[in-house]
C-alpha cells in the first residue's frame, strides 16, 4: 500500500484537524491528575490510592491503543477518531455525577482513559498524508497535541475552585461533540494505492521481528516519562515543596509545554540526522538528570533537572515516531498501537511506583534511581540493536 499524490493544502488540513482532536482528547485524558490533591484531601485517600486513581486512565488509554491502531489501519482515521470522541461524552458526563468516591473515580476514570488511545489514531492518519522525508516533522507537530495535558493541568484546578470539580469535566462536553462533527464533515482519509492491511496482517508483524518491541521500549521511556511526570508532578510538588495545588498545576503545565514543543524539533532532528543518533544523545543524558532528581534537591536544581528531562523526553518522542513511520510505512497504525501502548504503560507504572516508594521510604529518591537505570538500558538497546538493524536495511 502506497500513498497517492495529494496537495499541500489537503495535507495541512488533515494535520490541523488531527492535532486539534488529539489535543482535545489529551485534555480530557489529563483531567484527573491536577485534581488529585483535592480528591486525596476530600476523600481521605492514601498516597497509594491516589496514585491508582491518577494512573488508571493511563492504563486503558495505553492498552486500547493496540486495537485502535489496528482499526485505524483497517477503517481509516476519520471514522475511528469521530467515534472515539463521541464515546468520550459518556465518561466525561458521568464522572461528574458519580465520581465522588474512590470507587467512582476509579471506574469512570478507567473509561475516561479511552481518550489516551487517540494518539494511535492520529499517527497513521497523519503519516499517510506526507512523504517519508517530511513525516518526522509532521508527526512531531501532531504530537504537540500533548499540549492538551498542559491545558488540563492549568485549567482544571482553577475551574474546580470557581465552579466545583465536576465542571472541570463537564465543560469539555461541548468541545468534544463539536470536534467529532468537525472531523466527520471536514476530514477525510489520505488516498492510498492498494487495499488496506487486514487485522491479521497487522498482528503477524509482531511475531516476525524485534524492531517494534525495541521501539516500544524507547517509547515506554520517552512518552511514559512525559505522562508520568505530567500527572504526578502536582502531587509530588505539593508533598515535597508544600506548594498550593494551583501553583503545582502551573509548574506541571510548564513541564508539559516544554516537552510538547520539543516534540516537532525531535522529529525534525530525526529527519536530518537520523532517529538512532538523536536517541543516542537523549538516552545518554537522561540517567545523569534522573540521578540529580534522586537526591531531591532544592527547588531551583529540581526545576532545572525536571525541565531538562522534559526537553529530552519531548525530543525523544518525535524521534521514536520518525523511526516508526520510516521502518513500517505500510503498517504504521499497527506498530503505533503497540508502541503507543508501551508509552502509555510507561505513564501508568511510574506514578504507582512513586506512590509505593513514598509510602515505604518517605522519599521519592529510589523511584528516580530506577528511571536512571531504565534510560541506561535504552541507550544500550539503541546502540547495539537498533543501529545495526537499520544498517542492514529497515
């Protein structure tokens, strides 16, 4: 299956629609985390319990990327994105009615996690509109939809303080409905030559080689780290530095914004120098910064290290998906689903680990040590497997 020639205007329209839809879905996906300190105080939750509440939407958003990526390859991004946003109207509405308890937050937050699967719709949708030499930058721009998490981190505490936490969710009902209509009526799938791959063909790829699993490992770190920091920073900053929730939310939003705007730069860099060299530098620097955080330094040094990590994770996000589109052009949705799921799971486990580590040791230090070790392992896999794999021909 190969792309058919399309106009620049059509490609740009597809990119704008996909990025806007992704940003909106990511806003919905990130609504629980900035309200976590309020939920913890209001409902008397332990650090472990609030970690579970925060991480639960990430779990479904991660795992659902696998089937939704396959469905996008099969049925196209226009239909899948539209249905996804219409479905989200249910948990967004219901969590405001029945989310006033640990079990309510857990159940409706789990369904809210479907919003996180939106990433696996947009990558194959966008990549088919662009030639290989421009896919890194295009996918990096699409990835800037991550800014939705910053919107949630910044606005949710403010809305909750003014109108009640329920309205932090309900105010997204109209934008979701409007965006679903816009995507259905204004969007279209890129024309391609040949039949779409079957679901079985997409699944078979993962039995044939290790490449998708190595890319999944990298995205587990780069995107998972982005999500984990984004959703847990408000809780950590309130706990360690005694910030008020609104201030902690703003600082977390700054982390998210920096990582988000670094993403297209990472894609552009991978277009120019290659994904493997770009990731080599990123994975070499991450362990050093994680070790700094492990000592839980003062606010200035903590901020420097955290923002530097945000920059590297954003660059890494863009570089990884340049490699996905480059190595698997005919099955981008299938590979995106699995790689994206790994990234989402990378956002699910660290908050749980940090919560457990905090309860057990009264410090977050050991959690950042684990981050340093994992980044070092990714550096080794990049240099000693992926580099040789590409040298032999993708």
